[in-house]
C-alpha cells in the first residue's frame, strides 16, 4: 500500500487504519471534476513556464484516456487506491511516466478536493434548479387548466373559504420559485476557485490563479488560502436549500395523500405512480407521495450531519471534512429523484372537479361572504359575524347549507337578507369577486399567471 505521501513514513499503514482513512469508495464520484481541475491546473502550469507545453499535452492526453477508460468500464476504480486523486495520479504516472509526476506541482490534496467538491456541488445546484423549473412548468400548466376548478381552502385542516385549484397550486409555485432563487444565491456565493490555495498557505510557485479560475468557469479565485481549503459553507447552504425543497415537496405530498383518500376523493393517481395491496384488492396507494414525504428526514439528516461535523473544527483543513461527501451525495440523489418522480406524478394526476366543488359548498366556506353581504346592507361587521354564526348553527341542526335555505328561513334570523343573497354566497361569486393580486379570482389569477409565464421564459 505505498502512498503518494509515503516518504515521511518508515512503515506502511495498518490495513484497518488504511481502510478507515480511505475515501475511494465514495469520492470516485468526483472523477470527472478531478480530471477537469487537473487539466486546468496543468494548462496554467504550462502558461507560467512551470512545465513545458509538451509535458502539458502528454498529461492532458493521459488524463483524458483515464476518464474514457473508466467510463467505458475498461478501467476500474478499486480500493487499492486511497482516494480518487491518488487513483488518477497513479494511473497517469503509469501511463505517461515522469511527466505525470509534475501534475501535482503547486497543488495540495487539500485545495484539490476543495475544488472537486465545489465543482460537483456547483453542477448539481444547476441540475436542481433545472428540475425545479420543470416542476414549475407543470404547475403552471395545471394552474392554467384549473382557473375555475373550485375547491375548499383550509386553515387548521378545517374548511375555511372557497378557492380554486389554480390558486392552491399557485401557493406551491411560489414555494418552488423561492427554492430556485436559493439555488441562484448559492451559486453566486460559491463560484470562486480554491485551486492554488495549497495545503493552507498558498505556494511559492508563480501560479496564475485568475487564469485557472477562468478556465474552470469561476468568477475568480478565492481570496484567503486558509478559508479556501476549510470552507464547506456552500455545501451546508446547498443542503439547507435541499431540505427546504424537500419540506415543500413533503407538504404537497401530504395534501395529495389526503386528497387521494376515500374521504376526500379530490384526485385520482395515475397507475404508474400508485401501488396496490398484497391482501386488499381494492387499494390504490399513493406510495410515491408517501416515499417523498418519508425521504425528507433523510435529507434533513445530511444537513445536521455536516453542521455537526463542522461546528468545532479549527482552521484549516481537518480530516473530519471528508465526512461531507457521503451525506451530500445521498441527499443530492434523493432530492433529484424525488423532484423527477413528483413532477411526473403531478403531470399525470386527474382532478375530480365536481367532488371538489361539492366539498366547498358543503363546508360553509361561504360564511365570510354571507357576513360581508350583511355588512353591505349596513350591519357592522362584528354584528354580521355573530348573525352568520347563528345561521351556521341553524344549518348544522338542519343538516343543510346557507345557500340551500329559503329566504323565509334566512329572514327569520336577520330581516336584512334579500333575494340577491343567493348570488352573493354562490361558490362562483365567492371566488370571482376576490380580485386583488394574489387572490383566487380568475382575473387576479390571470394576472399572476402572466407574471409566472414571463418568469419561466426569462429564468
């Protein structure tokens, strides 16, 4: 088990210690980033005259051949290597000889792994943003199709006021739009290149860090070498943003699970996103929604794991930081799969419009509008509120609804009721007269949808 760093040591590492220390089992995910960073680094070294252009060309050819062979399966990343960096360097030296030993000039594994992880996370920040945009596009389509799909709005899981499905979905559009803005913020803060920071104090070689950053599509180099190798804020921010994405998905899934139940029957899940029971033939279970809800805790765990790892670390690099990778990789895979499946589930879901409208009519969701009607007749709101409360009690006792009462019954409770009350408390009127921006009325929703359309086109 001869190591690239073994000159200082007089005997080999104990096998158990070696296995405990090794990260090759999971950091091989960083192979593409490691090779891309190495190509940029050696290109900069050649530009600065630290290696020759011929050596640079030989090193790049060797690096590309390693990547191609791993991708084709002809070269395996095995546990005989401590990490992905030693795997690449050892195979490079084996392929091109002495020139391969010059690749690591002016570089430490500390700034190398800092670069690899930053590039990996940066790529997935963009990937997460793209998946969120796909979901928003599906939500936008469903909103356009359901401007007049009436349903009860809830507070405390109690029917409150009538809304539309478009308005309800719009709440989640806002959540996922904020999630995209978090991805943008993370990208803006993290997109600086740590390569050239060395182990913690830079290097005496005349590196051109600005050029390396440019080659790797960073805004520029990081400005403190100690922070460069010990910063994991961007991973924590990303995991925090992913946790928020999962929280939003989980809330949405909770509602879909309720809506799919026999008690609600608001939606019908597509067969592709449901499963049956091994014993009860009538069952059609919302397993994807339940799994997304369940996997939320897994992503939260990744965030708490890294926060706990980082909370007591002195500057600069510490081996503890190796623990950033496994939970982050798992969280990324979890969120990306959840977003993909959830988007497919929403796009194929069918909505029972009649059931939703009936549920809204049967839950006294028009009670506030009935009170507003009386206010329009000159009754103070607090008195109107009390009158409608008595009216609701009467309806509950008679097992009926406000709009189903006769005018005579209404006038027995308050003589200000007139024939126009039925239009005032109809489901359509209750929704459509709410026209302020952000409200569920169709005209207000059309204005909101126009804003969303432009947002999706421009972002």
